[in-house]
């Protein structure tokens, strides 16, 4: 989600069309009115002014700052408040970043994600346990108007045969020139495989492992220092055009609530001796409060239709472990690492993007180190109008 700068939409459209070779229909459209008699133009104007303000917005294509729209007092106050926030928090250097000049956007998204878990009882590969989930495939369609988006996402795995997967996934994003924030929730049960179990090379690997439950709620908010020249929205929201390459340092706050339960009671007896330190049940339930910082960069490739983004940021902070956790310690050091990339191609009003993301969390004590992560890859196609 982001602030859409509509106050200068017509001007920005002309700038973007000349720079990015957009069509010139908008610049020649007014010629049709020049042929109409003045009396006809006046009649049209009077008829337009007599309509309710919301119908005026419908007719003019939701150009919210059109001076001909007769807003009542309260909607005009909201518009003034929006324009103030847009100017304060969503301004850019026009030599580096410009708006797309469109308020509407429709997108389709193929979202593919998985979870990974690893336990290291020592630095030897023979003392490693690795578990990975099957790949979850989701497909969604979204319609957006400025900062509001609605859509529907289907779980493709459930339509392609086999049993239904027990999982939920929810994401919220907010983006403006100075701030980027997101909140993510996920919940999964089973649907994993043990791919490495010490030195075990027997017939059970990869072992279908369903005795696992994982719930996660996490979020982060960053301040973008080089906000006038670097646009996160150009790479991930498709509401801006990055005209010249630029990057920015990031600094912010993050939190993560993890609740994971593993049971190895039903493992085949032939496997258990290969990891003798493995307990029957592990339960990790903790909340992290982190300070995170890193760097993000947009590379613009000629002829300015390609955009490549890479964002990396580690996080360090305080971890509170609940009483039900396997580890007896309540206060721990929290560490995590995060990375994202995006490759965007713009062609007039159309755009295509391939984006990836990885979020990893580490939990360690004197006996072992535990690492869990979520990885995703998305193909996004859409159009602005």
C-alpha cells in the first residue's frame, strides 16, 4: 500500500510518456473538444457541475484534484489531509523518480513459498537434521485504487489433486517515499519432508514428516534515508518509475512471534540412532524485538524499462522465550537475516515482475543451533489504468 500522488497526475503522465515512450493519446485527446462550439462546452460544464460529487469523480476517471469536482466540506477536508500527507511523505526528485500517472491497477500474482528448518548439534555434517516443506502454490487477482487494494487468492495445491494443505498466509504492506512497512502471518501443519538425518542413508529418506506445526506473526518498518532518489515502490508496488539508478541505507524496527512444535516420536526406529542427541519433542515459542538495518539499491537498465532491486538487512535484538519452550532460558539474544530481490519490466501501462524473498531466524544454546526460514518466489503481471 502506498500514497498515490494524484495532485499532478496529468503533468506526471506527460513527463513519463515522453521519458518511457508511452502512448501519446492523453496529449492529443483535448483536440476533440476544440472542435465543439463554446455553447456546447458551456452546456456540458453546467451539466457536469449539477451532478453529485461522486458521479463527477466517476466521469472524470477519479482525478481527485480536478478543480471542477464540487466536494462537500468533509470530503474536501479529507482531500486536503491526503494531499498534505502526499506532499510530506511521498515526494521525490523528478530526475530520479516519477509517478505513473494512473490511479487504478489490476494485478495477477503467482506466489510460491516454502519453509525450511535445520538443527546443528555440532559443526559436523553428520550431526545435522534438515526439514523442508513442500512448495505451496497460490494464485491471486487484485484490483487497486490508489492506497486501497482488494483481491482473492486461491490455493492451487488443493486444486491439483492430493489432500488439502493446512495453511494460511496473510500479508499487509505500506510504502511511501520515506517509510516501508509490512506485517506477515503464516500458519502451517505438516506437509514437510526430512531430507537429511545425520549419516543415515537408508530407504526412508526423504521421509514424509507431518508431526510439525508452525505459526508466525512478524512485521518490520524502515526509514529510507535517500528517500528523494530511491523508490521502494518502483520495485515492489509498481506505482512509481525509477528513472536513474539509486540506493539507500535503511534503519528500522522489527518483531517476530514464532510458535513451532516438532514431534519425532513416530520416526522409524532405524533412523533414531543416527542422531542420538535428538529429543522426542521440541517446542519453540518466542517473541523477538529487533533493531534492523541494511541497504537497498535500484539498478535502471537502458532503455529504462528494466529495473533490478536488491535489499538486504540483518536484525539483532532481544528474545523472550515462553515457559512452554523446550529451552529453559527466558531471555535470549535474537538474530535474523532478511533479503529481497525484484526484476521489473515496464511497457507502457503494462508491467511484469519476478520477486524473491527470504527471512531466516536463528536460535542457539549450548547443545545445538536451530535455524528456520521462509523462502518465496512470485511472478506478478499487471496493468495500470
